[in-house]
C-alpha cells in the first residue's frame, strides 16, 4: 500500500473535499442536488469538468427551444484565444471540428494524442458517437484540457513528464474523482508506456484516464439517483451505458 | 423497425432458444444454475462460447491445486491442428503467445485484426490484462473463432463479406446473445467501415462485436445472481467491471 500514505486502507471514499473546491455549473449544466455537506462515496463535490465557470451569459443560446435546431456558436464574450484555436483546428472551414482535425490540433507542440483518446473526448463532450464538435463543445474541451494540463503539471513535481499512481490519485481527487488503488493500478498498468517499468503515465494517457474516470463516474451517477454509492441497471441500460464508451 | 420482422418491437428478450441449442460446459466451465425452462431476459441458454465441448479429459490438469503454479499444456487428445497453429503462432518459442504474435497469426490469409480486437480477445479468455495466452486459452480462442466464423458465413448469405444489423442480430442470437435493436445499431454504426453507407460490418469487426457483447453480458450476469435482468453494482464494482474491457 506504499504510495497511499494518507490512508492506510488506500481508499479515500468519503474524504472531505479540498477546501478550495465547490459546486460550479460550467456550461450551463445544473449541479446535482447533493446537500453541501453530504459526502459522496465516489466523487468529491467539485465540478466533474473541474474547469473554471464561464460567464453566466454562456448558456444563453440554449434557453430558446429553437437553439437545438441551430449549429452552436460562440457566445458573446468568449475568449478570443478559444475562437482562434477553433478556427485553426477547423481546417476545412466547415464550422465543426471532426476527429481527425481535433487530433491534428492536439498533437502539435511535441505532444501526441491517439485517435482513440480524441474520440473518447468527443463522445464525452457531445454524448453521441457523431465525432464532430461545434464551437460550444470545443469551448468545453478547451477549458477542460487547460484545467487537466494544469493538474498534471502540478502533480508532476519532478518535471519528468510522467506521474505515478499516487500522483494520479491526487490529480483525479483534485478534479473531483476519488478512485480506489485497484482502479489506479489498472490505469497505470495499462497506460505505462515502458510496459510497467516506470509505473507512471505521460500526459496523453493522463487525459485518457481523466476521460475514462469522468465518463464512467458520470454514467454511474445517472443511475445512482439516491447517491447511495450503488446503482441498479437493467441489462439493456447496462449495455447502452457502457457500449458507447467501449466503441468511442 | 425494418429488419426485425419477426418481432415488431424489435426486442427479442425472452424468446425461446433455438431448438438445437443446449447447455454445454466447454473448457470445464460449469453452466450457470438456470433451470432448463427458465427464460433469461438477456441471453439464450446456449454456451456463451458456442464452441463444441472438448473431450471430458480437457479440464483434467486444473484438478490438482498445483496446476495453477504450472504453465498450461495441451491435454491428451487435443486436435493436432490446434497444436500446429499454436506452434506457428509462437514465433519466439516461449510456450505462450503474446498480443503481437496472435495478431500476426490471425491477420494472415487476407484478413486483418486490429491490436485492440486481439487484446480484447486475450482479456476475455484470460480475464486478465497480461496479454499472453498459453495452450489452454489458445484452444478456447481457436474453437470460438472457428464457431464465430461459421456463424458469420452462415448469415452472410450473399457472400459479400459483410453482414447487416438484422443478420448480426441473428448471428448473435445463434451464439446465445439476445441484444436490442439499439445495441445492434450502435455496433453497426461504429464498425461500418464505409462510414454508415453500407450499414454492415465485416468479419474482423463481427468478431469484435461478439467479444464486446460476450464480455459485457458475462460481466452483467455475474452481478445478476437471481437472473432477474437487473444487476446492482457498487461504484467500485462498476469501475472494476467495466475498466478492464475499456482498457484491454
């Protein structure tokens, strides 16, 4: 159980959230109805995106029932950097970014992202397997990646470009996800590019870990309506919950 | 709902199993304790492998408690074809086949298998992410693939090398899995190599569909101990159930 010194059992369910964390509703998503002091068995109360909340005007276009019929647009006040990044990524000028365009953009600057990671990212921010994102989803992806990169750098204390299971645990915790050592070991075992020698993962796979943990936790929470830490699925619901992630 | 003419709702839960199917316990796995006439909401009573049962002597080496300490071996009476295939695949003569060796072997003869499909195959037949299989697991893989190929050819009636959602449904049903049109559509949408034009999948992706449906159904059944069609997971159990499949 080395690597989990703060908790000999290695399992941090029910630990109090870091004091700087609070409910936020990025991108117009309503927070779940947990009481402020209620402890969740599987997540902290932080926003699952962990991203800074955009301005209140952000969610405005969705308030009209016609909004769903129109392609998403950047709301007034969007950071010009985000718009510039979107336009650079949208190589064919279609107004939407597909999986190959997003992979090309993210893989610049000495960093690689597999098409699988990119598709998982797109699935989780659109909840469909269409593999296209518009300005609205791009903005969410932008802020989430910015936040996740900050977390990675914070916990990669020796600047090795890698974080180990214990640092991954701290990073996920600060994003609002409390996962067990078994889950962490599975993730690190899978994503260690040295075949288990380093027992550590690099940035691209850290992002994939964040996506997998975020995706599964959110799917589970949808079914755990009483926040008991248990969820019941029909066979059909189980298949339709897990399949889109498996085939993203 | 075209393509599901036998059942307008499109959902075949509870349909009687095809008469030629019966419980078998391939590879020494005990059948689940369903009553012979009990209808399962999510699978037929056929063996999930669908493979012919090997001779009773097959499981013998496992009967000693020391068996787990030794590498698996071919039991007496194993088809020489299986042993020859194993030896051809085991390029480094290590006595075990790794993911690259298995991919190379399966991808011969004008057929390709992605490393992801191969790893999913290895995970499902070892229940670990070690990515090595010995003679025992290879024999299971061999007979399952033989059986799945037979099913694919049976339902690919026009010999196009592709099967559509309706044929996939029939093929999965004859393997013992009854999945809904929504699940079938998701699978075909994902695996159609023409981006949705053909609405059909080729052999390598048919195998991936079989693996995914088999893997998820078996995981679900482990938790559905009363065979009610519903299963309750703790958050931890949910993560440990789904993660190995996601990261295989």
